[in-house]
C-alpha cells in the first residue's frame, strides 16, 4: 500500500535517528524480547513507545509517561490508544517488526479518522 514504507536495516546512527525523529509514535509489536534497545533509541529521539508488556520491555519505558504497555495481543486496546494519541488526522507511526520481517522498520502514515 502507498501509506507503508519499509526501511531496511541501517548501520548509520544518523539515518536511524532521522527515521525515529520523523515518526510521531514508535510501535514495538514484539512478543518476546530481553531488553529492546529500539525502545530506548526511539525515546532518545523524543518518541513515545507503545509496546506489549513482555520480557524486558517494561524495563525500557515508564507506563503512561514515556509510552504505554499493553497485554500481548490486545490489538483493540492498542488501536484505541493510537487513535487517541493524536488529535490531527494524519500522523506517522514507526513500527518495529522483530523476527516477523527480519528486524525491519515499517513507516506507516496513519489516518486516525478512519
């Protein structure tokens, strides 16, 4: 779809910071992780992190302060929070897909009115 941009792995810290900075929200949908540094990277660029409460995720963010934690698989709650997150109609979400798409970052332009 035209609203999805897949970004392959980069070894450039500058490029990675630009990717995070361009997003309004960082979404980490991992079902298991020991200590997801991607959450810390996104937060260091000023982005809130929405993630499932698994493994070491809760050690990388403060719930309702630097992001939001969700029970695994609670996609309805997650979507409801994303829709409440921004008041304007279009915003960008950076999604980390660990394992699913070989550690790919997906950049999604999301229309909250739909």
